[in-house]
């Protein structure tokens, strides 16, 4: 350790001596004659950039520019004069120091950068180059420009509603667009994409935001200069542009304010409390640094695209849809507003030439866009680009089978349940045909399910047996809503049949009447109030009652007096256990047959008390416990649901084990002969057992139960 310290001391002494001798590097090395003067000297010698130098002095940047290495983006005096005339001032003297700092800061980057060094950043642990994966895609440059603070009266945020807050923004990011960028991003390297996004600009192949670089890589002794054809005005974000243009886009902006937050409180130099604006539940298009601002690399790579419909376009859509049912936007579910807004906000840059081939919104929906007819104009902003839309980009959620539910105020519980279950996205896929049943809020409330708002969040609740409402778990909500979804299309429910729902439970229909398993037990039914066809993926049916969840096999057997002996047999053999429901009070348990969770589908043949008594009298019931268990297993058909509807005839395995070879289990079969209302089962003994139609087709979780008047035998009758 001592040796290292001594060596370090000697090294520092040598370095100090060298530094003293070479205080002025020009004493030893002189700039090559082709390099010219410093950045400032070069501009002064040109004679057409006095306003830029004056702006530098107003912003108090001279010392930094003189003593450090910079890259300057320099508009001419005439460009500044045009800019000043546009904003109604006579010159630099009319700017405050902070305004000058922001404007000047947008025209400089620390360190000297050639054009290649501008395009290829050091990102994600490596220097990007033309052969790399990302190439020139890290194109957004963080500047020293700090946007001006501004005041805003809060519209909807409950914490600050109607208060005037002082807001600040983060350092401005400026995009650098080049021929190489469009090549790497698979756009048009000839400039058509750029000119579409910046219609009032010119194209040279190197663009600093909306300004064309007229002369690049002017080398100086203190950096590089890039001459611009215009002044880059203080950059707006998508947020501030919409705020300033509410005469055209005020409706979209107002809807978005319902999701505005005011975060990162602090104090400015004048000790005024200030906040930064952001958005939750939708893309945060107020963020200066873009959609991925968590790292320096990501904020250089990503930006937003906002497809903002004009007020008249958006108002017409609202009038024809959600406002047919709701009195105002204030009463519309936030979920509808989230889908509406987010369908128009993407978290990456959408180029016109790429959109012509394929456009996918943030939600994953593929939407056809005619860039000439649908887009009226564009505006490049610091954190992305805005396209001014002549049409509304409806998400699939609005145009597929579930769409009309978003618009109906009497069906919000079911809508929120679909969202909370994470099933909603499946219903919005045009490639999957669906039949959806929707019960009203009132019908679900009577059934024992409702939604409530807690601290701004929607909670789905279920009523326990004690009458107390409890929050439903996500899995429980999913099981509930899947009882209302069929993968496939039904046009009507004339005739008779059974529908296997997405939950693997069945619904029975006959001549327009619909019953779930719970409806069978309670003796009620559902009727269709209205059919709403979707041109894209199926039909929606509004129904006048809840499709009530079926009982499981254990519950149905235990509740039927005619099956009490079979229930006792199951219990004695420890084939019934109990579970605690999440939403029930402690101690309220639900029975279940413990092996039935192995598979999604079962057919149960439950022998009546008389059938068991007859078998007992005939000596057909085993006395050994293991043999008796296998006897019971023979009444449970694995993996398939059979009804007496004439649909299935053939052989199916039961739960009774025949042989076990290694890890493979072979099960005893049953043979089925099926006609409408006439189901016959042939067991291994050769006995034919006919199911009485009046005792058939009891809907249970994941299948059906049939009461039979004879036990099933796997051995020949002796």
C-alpha cells in the first residue's frame, strides 16, 4: 500500500510539472491553418450571424462557448428577423434572459460532433454504427433548453381541481432527422416522410427538428457549426400544442384532462411552488422525454405519435355512440375514455410511408389509414408528431362484438368485469368469432354482483351468504364473465341445444329460453332483449337475467335427497372435501369432489338411492374400500360432457382404473348409444342403463350430471 502511495505522489508531481509547462497548449501546438478560428470567431468573420451571437450574450452563454467545445446549430440573421417578426418582437432585447436561454439552448449541443457523431450515439453499452442493430435510431438529442414555466387551471384532478398551478417541463429533446435515419427506420430516405411531418420545411438530408441544415460540419478550433435555414422555435410537446390549439382539438384535450396528474412538486428560483404535468392510464404525451424516459438511451430512441381528430369529427362520433345513452361525458365510464384516447396515441414514431402499408395502434389493433384522405396535416413536436385527423380511429374494442356495451349506461358492471378479468382483449380480435351475452347492472345486482368506485379505482364485488359485499379476485371475475362468452357464432336460440361457454360450463337453450346451471336449480331463465350484430366478429345479445353459475357435482349431489346414499358413499371414501371461497365469511365452506379438478370436462352418472339399494341387495357393491372407490370412479366419465341430445355415441373412459403400466394409466370404458332424449350407457358387465330424460342433463361445473336408476358395473353380473 505504501509503495502505491509513493508512486502516486511521484506521478502527481510529474503531471503538475508538465501542466505548468504547458498551461497554454498553443505554446506547443498550433491549430492547423485549415481549422480556422473558434466557433465565435468563425461566426463573427462570416458577418451574417450577429443575432445568434447577440442571443448567446443575452442567454449568458459566451463564457461557456469560449471555453468549452460545442456543436452549434446557427440560423442566419434573416432567419432570426423572420422569426422575431412572426412572434411580434423587434429583436433579442425584447426577450427575457430565460427566454433567450431556452431559445439559444435549442441550438447547441455540448462537445464537438461531426455529422457521423451526431447520428451514431453511444447507447446501451456500445457505440452505434452503420452496421449495428440500431444505427441512427437514437435520434433525439437532449439540449440545455429549459422550457418556460406556465400556469394552468386544473379541470378534473380531484386533488387540485379549479386551482391554478405553476407548471414546469424538463429539458427539451430535439429530433435529428437524416437520410440515414429514414433508411434505418425503413422510411423514405428521399424525404417524403419528413416533409409530411414537417410540411412547411425543406429537405436536405440533415434536419434539426423543422430546420434544414444548409451547410454541415463547419469545423472550428472549438467545435462544429451547422448552418440552418430557420430558427428552431421553442419546442412544444404534444400536450402544449393541444393546449394552445383548443379551437380545433379542444374536445380531445378536454377528455384527456380527466387523466392529468400534477407530480414532482418543488420550488423554482423565485421560491414559487411548481409541478410537472403528466398523464396516467393513457400515454403520457406531456412528457418532454417521450414514452420511455426512464433511461438516457430510451429517450433518444422513442417518441410519441398522436392522431388527433378535429372537434367536429370527435363530437359526431360521441353523439352517435356513447351520448345516446349517457347524458354527458362526465358520466361516461373512464374505461371508454381510456380506449378512445389510447387508440389515438402511439408510443413510437409512425411514418406515413409505413402507415400506408400497415398501421397498428397502441392496443394492437390493425387499422387501415388513407394518409391522403384521413390526415389533414401534421405537426412535429419535441416529443413526437401530431397528425390532424379527418376521421376517428375506432379501436377494435368499439367495433367488435363487445363494442355496444361500452356505450350503454345500464351495462357498466359487466363492462368493468370484462376489463378486470383481462378477457376484454380476446373479444376485440376480429379473427376470433364470438357470441357474447350481457346482463344489465340491475340483473347482476340482484344476482349478487356489482361494481363500486374506491379512490378512483373500479372494484367488482360479490355478495356473500351473510349479505356482506366483498371484492372479487381476478380469477373469480374471469370465471364469472366466461360464463357469458362462447367462442363461435350464434344467430339465434331457436330449437334446442347446449353451448359450451369459455368457462367450460354449459348453457342450455330451447326456443329462445336460455339457462345456466344456476338457473336450472333456481327454476328461472334468460330471454334475449336485443341482438346487436358486429360486422367484425360475432353477435352481442342483451339478456334479461343473469346466466347463473352452475353448482359443482358435489353441491348438486349433496342437495338432492334422491342421491343421499351416493353422497354418503363419496363422503365415506373421502372423495369430497371442502374449500373456503375468498369472498365468504370464515367457516363457510363449499364441498367439491376432490379428483374432478384434474380435467375441465366430466359426465357424472349419479345412481339414486333406489339404485344403490338394489345393488346392495344383489350383492353388487364391493365391501373392500379400495374396490368400492373404483366402483364409484366408474360413474365418472373423464374429459367429455355427454347430453341426451343425440350428438355423441361411442366409447369414453371413466375414472375407474383398469391397468397401470409405468406412468401410464388405462381407464375402464363405457359405451354410449345416443338419440335425442334417449341416452343409453352400456357398462363392462354388458348391462344397458337408459337415462330417463327427466333426470338427464343437470348442468354442473365443467359438465353434466345424469341421475340413473341402476348402478354401473365393471364386472360381469354373477
